[in-house]
C-alpha cells in the first residue's frame, strides 16, 4: 500500500483535531446549562428503592447500554431495556418501584413514544437525557437533562457525533455524582470486577496464591547446607524457610545467600556444605498475614527488593510462601 503524501497526512490530522474540538465544545456547552434537574435526577436515583432501567434507540441505545454498565459497576443496580423489545414482552423486566433513564436525540422516536403511556400506567418516574427537551419525552419526564448541541461534528453535520458525546458525558456525570454520595469505595468496585486487573489488585489475597503444604520449602535450623540446596532446588522458589520443631519461623535462606557464601569460601567448599543453615540464615525476615492483599505483597517486594515473602499467622507459624512470579501470573501489576 502506498504511503500518503505529507500534505494528505497533515489534512487528516487537522480534520481529526477539528472534530475533537467541536465535540469538546459540545461538552462545555452542556456543562454551562446544567441545572437543578440534574441534582434532582441524581437524588431520585439515590433514593430509588428499585433498579435503574436505561433505554434508548439506535446510537442513543448504544450510549444507554454503556451508562447502564457504568451504573451497575459502581453500586447502582441497573439494566438496559431495549424500547422495541419492551413493547414485545420485556416490559415485564420493570417493576413499579424502578426508575427509567431514557436517552434520545429527538425525544420523539417511535418506539419511545409507544412506550411512554405504558410507563405512565405503571407509574414509573422518568429521567430524560435529550437533544430536544421540548419533545414529547421531555414533557413526560420528571427530570430533563439537556444534551442539545448546535451542530454535529463532521463535514456533513448529520451523523450523530457531538450529540452522542454530550449524552455520554451527561450520563457519566450523573453516574459519578451518584457514586460520590454512596458509601462505595475501591474495594467495592474491585469486588464487582474480580476478573479485571483492578479486581485482582484490590481483591485477591495472598492466601489464594501462596505455596503451602508439600510445595512449601522447609528445613530445620540444624540442616546442613547440602540438604538446604536440595530443598531449594526441589521446591523451585529460590529460597527456603527455616522453622522450629513447632513450625514457627526462625529465618529464611535464599539461593542468593548460598551463592554469596560459596563464592566467598571456594577453597573450603566441602566444609561449607556441612555448615548448619542457622549460621547463615536471615533472621526476622519480612512476613505477611494470609489475608494481606496481593497488591500489598507486591509493594513490599518492590520496597525490599526481594522476590518472595513468608506467610505466617499472628504467632509466627509458617503457613506458606508467596513468590513474585505468583503475583505476576495472577495479573497483579
């Protein structure tokens, strides 16, 4: 494929910047028009005992799906209600204690118009994010948030661009305003996203990742270094715990400790291998409790510049070992 000439590249970038500027201006204009209806809509969602149904047709429907997902993931039970499907049975998803958030540029979409008398009969309060606040939907909604724009971005001025950007921004502003008044923190958000990186960082604990039982490297304080080397090699964690007869932690020895010891006494290597591990181990190593978040373990490893941490209970009883590779495999970054 032939590369475009520099002038064509310049024109394309200029067009892109112009579209972004026009859409940014649309957001600034609706920000200046924000009024008490916005505060009322946020209050209605906060006090609503039921769920939030979010609806819209066409491009507005795509925005509605996204905002529904945003509300659901930030502590407000919400679902997308397709207006066309609602007329063919999905209206049963609504209960009288629910509230409806509708997105529409015209406010006169056929499916939305057909839905309005049914919603009134069910006494469902409505919030409208509309490009035409004077529309039928605007007159029926209890709270109307204007997403009206002077023009659509782009050379033709007809494809939904600035209007859908304005709707999306208003929907996000509404969701985040509601979130700010809920007792909903990062851990709550993470618990709703256990499969995502944020969930893994703020929800996953090291007892879910640690090596324990037969996978845990363990030696007694009187074990000679030759036995220690075998244990470290077999368990493949680059270290071993040194424990008392009761299973409590006395120290750790890493493969780095072994290398440094052997390199400093090459001429007496045979004698070194018979030394007891207690003479070389690191006493009082870093430890964590099993309910520590994996993200905290990662932070401690980075701070101490170590690759593994022993997991103990409050008495110092060894429960396991978590390695840096375990955290990386779990996606804790």
